C-alpha cells in the first residue's frame, strides 16, 4: 500500500508489490530524462561514478563505507537488525529473494530501498510501500545555524531518541543507529525535543537523516538549524549532503528545497515482514 497525506490525514491506498506511481518532475533512479540531464550539469555532483552509486544508495553504502555494519553477500545485504531494518538486493531474481530470506528470520522485517521494489513471495507481508525522493545539495555555501544550543547525542541518549522517533516517525531508528554518524539534538528543560544526524555514506555523499521535532515545539526553526549544522559539517569534510524523504511529506520536501537540496531521483521503498 501507499500512504497519502492530505487534509483528512493519512489514508492507505492499494499498491501492487513492485509498482511505482509517477511523481511529476522527479526521475526514477537511472533514468535518462531531461531532468536527469539537467541535473548532471550541476558542478561537482554529476560524475558518472557518484551517479551510479546514488542510483542504488543502500547497496552502494553496504558494500563500501558501511560494509562492517552489514550482513549478507553479493545478492542481498542489510544492516544488522540492531542498527536498522534497511537493506537492498542486487537484483530481482528468485536467487536474490532467497538470499534476502537468509537474512530475515520469521517475524522480522526489512526495509528495501532501490530503483524498484521486488516481488516477494506469499510468506511476506507488506507493512508499508511508498516512494522516496532522493535529494542532493550541490551548493557548497554554508547554511545558517541559528542561535539555538545544539548538543551532541550519544549512546546514553538513545532511550529518549527512540521516544522522539516513535512520536514523530522520521524513519527507522534502532538501538545502534547512533553508531552510523554524528547526531545533534535540542533540549528544552532537559527534554529532547528535536534532532538530526547522518546515516548512509555513499561515495563522497553523506545522508542527512533522523530530522524530527516534537509537536510541542514545531515552527521554531529547530529542524532548519539542526540540518544547517549537519550539512555544514559535511561541507567542511568535503562531502556532498543528500537525503531521502517520503514523497507524501511535502512540507519536508519544501523545507529541503529552501535549504538548497534538489530532487535527483525517485526510489522504491518496501517495508515488509517475513511471516514464515
């Protein structure tokens, strides 16, 4: 299913496994559309090597920079379950699905991200299916960081992080996700109310992730300020900031556009649980 967000709230609509609905103005990964051609001319980002890696971001990450966090082989890979449910397969054949099943036990889940969602057999249940918009920031100018006090988050903060993530749903965050990069947070009267950090590492591109704000303190600029700090650290390290956002989240997409991110491609997201 795909979840749409509108004035009446979230609603589920049927979506066959492996299918993708078109999103105007955003090419699917690996496309040769005019949009992709225009994007290729953005200086410093349009290298063939980086484009190829970004077309399959999870696979690229788990076979290179984050290989030490991964389980799997040349057909299927995933993060260790304590880190993230995210994974990817190298193709869509029965052999690839069999390799995936070796990594996901009955009653456990995996979130596959790639150019297309695979057809999974009947012993799987779809928990959520959607499209992710991959956005990238070629602009090397720093972002405003605001006046707020941002604190580094670590393992001791994970229980509060998990509470905030459960409330705001920015994407998966588990006990060891904190190991994937640097995370910053904002506290009010001791309570964690906003955070942002970095997750995947694809070539010279780093992913901005876990951007969320408690409903009680929204519209105070916390997300923009934290993203500014995360992006500026990446720029100082010579990295290219990128991110993935669920396509119904138009508010977030517009915020990222305002911060200089541009849509690059549309990817499939399939979150599924193995039943038997």
